[in-house]
C-alpha cells in the first residue's frame, strides 16, 4: 500500500466523521425546549337574604324559632269577624351577595283555636309604609288563602346590588282577615317560610 493511498483513506475517514458530527450537532439543536405555564384562581360567591319588619333594619331570620315578628297594625290582637289586619315584611339580598334570587313561599303554618277562622293575602307594594288593610299591588298570595296553605303563591325576584352594595328591597304586605266563625278570646298564630334560590 502506498503512502498516497493511506492518506486518501484517512481523508475519507475524516470526512465521514465530519458528516456524522454534523448530523449529531443538528439533533442537539432540535432538542431545545421552552415552557409556558397557565394558572386559574377560583373563589365561591356569596348568597344571603335578609328580612325587615319596617324596611329599615335588616337582619337574618334563618329558622322558625328566630322568625321575624310581624308588626300587625292596631286591632290584630282584638279582631272581630270581617276585620283585616296588615303588616309589612321586606326582603333584600345583602351586600356581599353575588347573584340575583328567585323567591318562593315555601310553607305556611296556622295554629291555635282560631286558625281556621283566619285567611291571608300577600301583595307586593312599593315600600313598607304602603302596607295597609286596603293596600293593593302585585299579588304574591291571593286573598282568602287559609293560614296553612301556599296555594296560588307566585314567586318573585330579588336583585343583587352592584359593587358589594345591598340589593333592591321588595316590600310584601301581609293582610289577615277574620271570618264569621271567629271565636271570642281564642288565639291563632301564623308562620310563613320564604326560600330564596340563587339565579345565575
């Protein structure tokens, strides 16, 4: 083998090695990586309904034991047949509440010896001060409904406030009427439960 042949083979080997090295370098460049991350932070909204017997002082009444005592006008404790006594109850959503609400009269209970002699009606009025025995407005419960019945009750809406402000109040006027079967001296008690459901 001549020196010329040996040099030629070495040169070819070096070229071949260079080609391999070049391919290897290209693979290394293609393996570069870069990352992007995304994150979401979540929190629960708030939902709370408050009630008021005068449209001014609002608080929670979350159980039958803590029911708001409606302030029926003069004569509610001394009814005679045909009399009607009225009292306002105002509902609103508190400041932190995030959603509007659909409100339904969920239950009504009448008790006492004169419970069957009394019926009631609920109308929506503009303000607590508009509630009277002769008040008119949007019907929530029709006149003549028994104390232990929610028949014919209509749902209504409470609107949440903006920017953590309290919601728009809805004033209800309860009107209770005595019929001819009212017995002298006997008592009666009525209790109503409203349930509000968040509306998305």
